[in-house]
C-alpha cells in the first residue's frame, strides 16, 4: 500500500497563500461578446511592488531583443553575467530588465547548443545573404567533404578602399587565435589620412603554397587589378604564391618582421648598447637613403661595436 507520508515534494520558489482573487470570463456566441460571470477582488496577501515585478514568471521570459543582445556581446567575449550587468546599467536598475542573471546564463547556454557544429553553415548563410542582398559583396570558399577549408570575403567598403588605395598593400597571417586553428589573413593598406584600411580578409585551413595561391587568386578576382607593391613576412610558401599570382607586382619583406629577428642575429649583450640600436634604426627607417650610402654608413657606424676587443671588454665588464 502506498504511504503518502513518504511522498517527496518538489522544491519550489513559490509560496501558496490560497488567494481566492480571480476573474472569470465567458464568450457569448449569440452576441459575440465576452461577459464576466465571476469576480473576486480581495487578496489575502500583499501585492508585489513595481521594483520586483521583473521577478514574476511572465516577466522573466526573455524576448528576442534580449536574446539578440546576449548573442552579440558573446561574439566579443562578454559572458551572460556581464551582459546582464550592462543591461542593468543601461536601463537604470534590475527592475527594468527582463530576466535575471540565471535567465541570461540559460539563454546563452541554449544559443550555444543551438549553434553547435553549425558555425560554418551559419557563416556561409550570412555571407551568401550579403552576396544576394548587398551591392558589390564578394565571397568565395572551398568546401571539402562538407568541411569549410578556406574562404575569402570583401564587402562594398573594402572593394572601394582597394580601388582608391590598393596600389600598395600588406598581408600577414595570424595563427591559433581561434578555436578552429584556422589561419586568418587580412589584406590591409593605408589611406590618405595615414589610417589603416581593409581590402578583404580570408581564412585558410593550412599554410601551403596551394592555399596561399587560391586566396591570392580569389583576391585578384575580386579586385580585378594587380597591386604595384606588396609587403609580406618571410614565409617561403607565401613568397612563392605571390610570385606566381602577382607577376607584375614588386614584392618586398616587411621591415617589422626583419627587425624582430635582430635578437636572433645579434647577441643580447651587443643589443643592450643603445648607440648600436639608434644607428640601426636611423639607417633602416630612412626612406631616402640609397643602397650605397646605406652600406657606407652601416660599416662606419657599426664596425666599432662589433670589434672583437670591444666585445671582450663588454663581457669582462658584465662578469663583474
């Protein structure tokens, strides 16, 4: 026989007061009107204040605006708790915000579960919508066995920047900055205000000659004109792809990457000498110096710093 005393009651946040307040309405089909047939206005408990109305069940359901806000800020690495705090600040108090911190966390969890492994599908759907609905929106991609391997995109602003300032541009790859381990490759340049502008961007599955060649050919198809001057890092695959695709362009290495290798070419003891660094910077960052003058000034200003006796004296001084 079932023992009711052992029945476990589910925990609930709500307290039942036995309040009889109600209103009952019926619909009269003959008159096509609603009629109130029972109404009790008296309550046996205090009514909730307007400052706590956001805690009511119907007010904790997040609308589309809140869900969209949670998703957009998450793209900038802002979590649901911080997102809720931002809404509270913008709307001057938690009583003006739909949902609590826990509701924001649950919504963020549901969004991640919905997206799941469909990130690539959502990306391509959004980008293809841009191609269909926007003017001069360029997109190309490589899909192998239902896996997005590479893609390139450039919007209207990027293509206009490319037409105006695309005679000289640089591109570099950043790796391992996203959870998919893809290589991000932006095409950048400088406008007439000496501000950086974007000509397009792509992501690659790997750093092979074939991948770089595909991306550069795609960029050329979007731009329809070869640049005059190209700056890249010292990647061997990229160098070969550039020479294959941009046959009419001048290819040079980025000075920033060259200067980063000073520590591997010159000992730290010598690099500590500020005179040497100052001499190097005056030479390499001079736009108007000729190769012959560069060689002469290099030997004149740096030979003494590389003298064997000088290096020994520096080492002896460091030992003390």
